């Protein structure tokens, strides 16, 4: 499949006489795609029912006639001010009961029926007008679901919707009382109308109540998106996408992705390094101009998974950082070459397209400090030349290849919610646990595919890693039972039922493992438990009993790593040293090639090539990866032919 580049553009923000010049410059730069419209509702409908779309007609025509393929957004992420007058109760309410008002974006509650209808209405208007337009080559629903903590709303609309959702799920109220364990603390309900939202309680609310509210809230995002997709499906044959975000975990992206043709995400490596990754200050300084070597790759693989339909996977980067952003705690400029490296890394992970955000830096409003490919005075910003380099390289070598991972990593959104609800330790983060295991695998040159917790077929992988999974879905139980490779499970995997109770058989709730977790403890960061083989378990440790073979013990003699058949269990959270050692051992035992890489270097294999990326600010010597014949410059990359 031919890969391509694009850019995000806002014609409503610039004089019309600039459009044709901008379009010609985009084409000259080698760009193929241009995304428009996702924030333009007030220009489309300045007052209720008064449509003004001729400017959009002209913008699409100018861009399309220049040779660009247009991605059109449905504009529902920024409802106009008049919408609040029409639906004053449509605004979301935060966990402390405060209304989240107008004046920025994403100012709506997913549960509000009136706004859902308005969103469907504007989607239909756009789809009827542009669904068969030859220049519209793809659609984007809304923009960045969940950004700015906007999934969970404690509004009256959410309360009514949640009560209805619970009634549909449980039927008789006694079923809910039993599932939630409401006999505890005299929390039993007589009717669904008595059930409130799980906020503003005296102390912590029932975790089963909170988990169901998280499930409900996720379902509202799915339903909101699905309504737009169904309208578009009937009026266009162009593919439909949505742009997800980094470390936004409040809704199930697999469920939203199931309704899309293309999953996309917005990649901001420097911004995310500063505010979304659990690393120390030295790491932040080391990679402040490059981004974390694994964070982008993790999300490439995650959203590749949400875009999978059968054996096919379609995903893009809809927004790629080109320079300093405006929203992180600190906003340095990228190291020269990183705008090129980030794009190529996405292509190596299977992206069809990478679109830079944005074409021209805005001189006004909230994002005026956010860089573009052009400066506000129309002069090229540094990333434009790098984007043009990528475009030339793609033209010369269009066959990037298909990723061929041999390791599966299970990612479970419900576990994100559950361990946030009941962490049992101030530092326990499901995302951090999974990400550190992903990093450990990548440090040994392994290409990873992320799979959902209901994955029914693991046969394509030699190694499966599943930490922290909330409860075992039937599909995963059957897949593990049939699996012929090595599966590394735990810690905290299978430790709850679907109703957020401790399983009757005790965790990890897999009879084939021959293990029971008798008790658990969360550890202070300064009190790790040393392991015989080196390194330690920190933050979390499980005291296990059973018939499984003990592969390694703690320095005090307690089982730390156990195995029955092809199932291996980790009884704690490995620190960096132990993680590297244990992931390498698992990979070797699974029959995989292991290449120990420096902190700065990562590789990604496709069906024909091995890509090597230098995230460091220093040159990497030849030979650090087998076959690398020449040194890699800072922010450099190489593509090596794989044998056969």
C-alpha cells in the first residue's frame, strides 16, 4: 500500500484569496491529504437553521482542484454559542458538580439527547451535501473524543441515562444489589430511580457502581460516534475515521474503532513526554527534544489494533506535531530531523497516512503558540523541509511493507478503569504497568502487536504478555487454552470478576496455572522486594501458593515467577532491571531473536525491512543493530533488508 502525507487546514480562519496559494504550496511540498471542517460549525450555521455552506463548497473545490484529497470533519466537537441557549442543560458537569461552560471546545455531555440529535442533524446536512463530492476522500467524526477529561459527566442527563442503562443490564433491582454487593454498608436500592451517580459521596463509592458508570460513559461515546457513522454510511462511500489521543483511557477505543473504517490518532511526542509519561527528570531532559522512544510506537500499535477488521488494519496519524506546541508544561522545539523520524516510525508501524498539524500557525486565540508547517508570516517553519523530505522519500520508495509482530500485548480498557477506581496503592497505574512491559519488549528489538482482552486467536504470536487484565473474557480463556506459544501473565491479571468481586477460585482465576494468589500488598516506592536473579518487584507483590513450578524466588524465598505448561505468571511489578531480564528470558524461551538495544535506539520489522530509529541526540555507531553498516545520526533512521 502506498503511504502518503497530509496536513490539517482551516480555510475559515484565512482570507479566501489565500486558499489557492496555500493549496498549491501543499501540493508542491508533496502533500496528498488535507483535513478541514472539524471546528467550523459556527461558520456553517451562524444562527439556528441558517446554513451558510457556500464558503465550504468553494474551499473544497479549491483544495480538490489543486490535487488534494479532502478529509471533512463533522464539526460536532465545537457546538456554537447559540446551541447553549437552545439546550442550556447540554453542558457536562465535573466530578465536583461544577458545570463546564462555553468558551473553548468539547463543551457537551455525551448523554444529552438534545445535543445528540443536533450532532446527527449537522452530520446529515454535511453528508447530504458532500457525501458524493469527488474531492471528499474521507470523513472524520467529531474530534478527539475524551480530550480534556470530557467522557465522564455527572449531569442530570447522565444520571437519567445511567439509570436506564442499569435497568436494561440488570432487570430486577435485586440482581443489581447482588452483583454490586450492596448488602455491604446498607447500600441496597429499591428502584433504579434511587441510584445516583458515584460522585460527592462521603467516602469512596462502591467500586462496582463506579465501574458500571465508567462502562455506561464509554457506551455513550460509542453511541454518539455510531450515530454519525450510520448517517455517513448511507450517504457516502468514502471511509470514515476518528482521531484518538495519547493516553486517553476513559472509553473503550476498540468499541469505537469497530464502527470506523480507519482509526487515527493525534501524535504529539514532546507534549506527551512532559505530561503523560511516568519517567524521572533525567529521562525528561534526555528526550525533551525527541519524545519518549516508546510512547508514540505504543499508540501506533494500539490504534492499529482498534482499526483492525479481520486480517486487515487501517490506521493513520491525523495530527503529527511539527514544532513546539502550546499546551504542555514546557514546550521545547524538536531536534532537527524528528519531524521526519516521527513520520517514518508511523509508516513502519503500518500507518497509511501522516498529517501534520497544522499548515499555518494561527496568530490568534488559544493555539497561537502552536507551531505549523508555516509561520504566521507565511515563511516556512523548520518542519516543512522535513515533511518535504519524507514526501520525496515516499515517492522514491513507496512500498513500506506490512508490520509483522511476533509478540502480542493484551490491553484492557476496563482494567484501566478498575485499577483507577481501586488502585490499592497510590502509585498503581494500569497504563504504566502495560507501557513498562511494552518498553521492556521493545528494548530487546521485539515488534509488538496490541490485542484486545476478548482476542479469540493468539496463534500468530510466539509470545503473549497479559499484565493486569481485569477479568478473563470467555474468548481469551479459550484462546489461552489453545495457545501453543509462551504466555506471560500477571501481575494482578484475572483478579476480579466482571462485577468487580474477588473470584471464588481466587486470582488469577485460571485453573491451568495451578496458582492461587493468597494475599497481595502494595509497596512503598522505597521498599522494593529483591529478586534472586537481579532487580526487584516494586509497587505491587502477590503471595502465591499452588502446584506451578517456581522459576524464580524473591531474596526472601517467596515465589516470584511460576509456570505451568506454557503459562508463566509474574507475582509482582518488575523494576527496570528485572523487567529487562524477565522480558528477555521470556522472548528467548519463546524462540524469538533478542537484540539488546541502547536507550536511544528502537527497531520495527515489516514483512521485508527492519527500520532502525535513533531517538538520541548523539550519533549511534554502526553495528549496534545487526546489519547496520553506517552510523546513525541524531534523529536518524535506516531501513535494512530482512533475509529471505
